[in-house]
C-alpha cells in the first residue's frame, strides 16, 4: 500500500449479505488483513437484502467447491433485511486513522453526508 500511495482499501466483508449465526464458513475477506497485520473496520453499507431486488440467479455457475457451498445457502426470503457489510482496511500501525476514515466512509455510503461536514 505504501509504495503505491494507497491510504485505504474499501472492500467487501463477506461473499454476500451477513451470514446466519453459526453458518459462516469463509473468512478470507477479513482473514487476509489479519494475517498481514493491517487494521480493518467492518461497517454496514446501509443496504439490506430485498427479495424483490435480490433473487437467486438461476444461471450462476459456482467457480469452486467453496463458492458452491456458500452460493447454495442463499435464499432471499431467509436473508430478507440482512445487512450488506463493507470493510475499510488501512496501513500497518495506522489504526486510529483507519477508524476515523471508516466513520467518514460509512456516513457517505449510508447517505449521511451532512454528518461529515464537521469532521472535514
């Protein structure tokens, strides 16, 4: 990140909407940052699963066994209202800056831009 001039990385926190309690089996979206010892902050995007907008894609073909295992879990009616999360990852030893930036990004993606003006 340093050599490329990247301050933060905004990325998904999971393969889909929030997992049902006890059913999460794929942590690589967050685990990689733990392994690299980079600070990361998980926050809701403000979006949730809506069965009318998020139907199962009947034409989708999983790319691996892991992908297939996660994909078959999705049933829109079961996940209705489940939050879709994001994470912001910062530079090594920049925990405070990462937390502050995550607050700003969270407010922006959730449409609370008026909340960021006092912090700019």
